[in-house]
C-alpha cells in the first residue's frame, strides 16, 4: 500500500489517499476488463449476424412460398373458365340425354299401342 499526504486544509486536517495494488495490477485489470468488453461486443456481433442471416433465410422462404401460391392461384384462375365450360357441357349433355330418354319412352309407348293392331 502506498500513502500520500495532500495539502493540509484550512481546518488543519489532512487528506490521505490510499492506493490498493500496484499500477501494474490496475493496468492488468483494465486490460482484462477491456478484453471482456471486446469479447462481449464480438459475441453480440456474431449473434446479430446470425439473427440477420436467419431473418434473411426466413424472408427468402416466405417469398418462395408466396411465389408458389401466386402461381397456383394463376393456374386455378386459368382452370375456372375451363371448369365452367365443362360444367355447361355436362348440363347440356344431361338435358339432351333426358330429352332423348323422353323421346324413347314416347316411341316405345307408341309401338306398344300399335302392337295389337299390327299383330292382328
């Protein structure tokens, strides 16, 4: 320990400054503290970079998913008119089938009615 007397104050008491350790130890402690701070900064920088990279990857994946969804929407939008057309064709075919079936039933009934006349 080193002691040093400062100038005496007007009241007559003196100040005593006490220094613990050597200047070399203080320098080493400051250097250790600076290294710890620098290590913490480096670690924070690595964490930040990793988070930015993860964010970039998630953003890219999100954009890719959005792109695929947009393509599927376009594909579905293109298929809707085709489906509508096929549905109309099916309705028309069903109506034509029903009409033909009614004609066949009518023709069959007419033939059944003529059968006794023709057979005699």
